[in-house]
C-alpha cells in the first residue's frame, strides 16, 4: 500500500488517499475498511501498535467539550 511499496506497513490510508486519510463516522469507516480489504494483499500477523499510536496522536489534538 502506498506510500510504502517495498515493505509491509500496518498503518496506511484505508481510503487510498495518503494526503487525506480521514473518514467521517463509523459507517464510513466500516465501508472504507470493507472496500480496502477487497483490494489489499494481506500477509502475516497484524500489529495494531502503529495505528493506535497514530490515533492517540490525532486524538490528543482534538478539542473536547463537556457540553451536551
């Protein structure tokens, strides 16, 4: 998967757009994942540490409101 074409990576843009990898909401995330899984070559075990580190980094910069 781009941008890494010569090695395996466990953190890549499921929507295929490395410059704008975000999706909106759980439904879009699930649909994007289902599409990506049909187009990806899976190999070996899956390690979640890379993607979890990326998620934590993004979440740390989001503003949180306690108002309902």
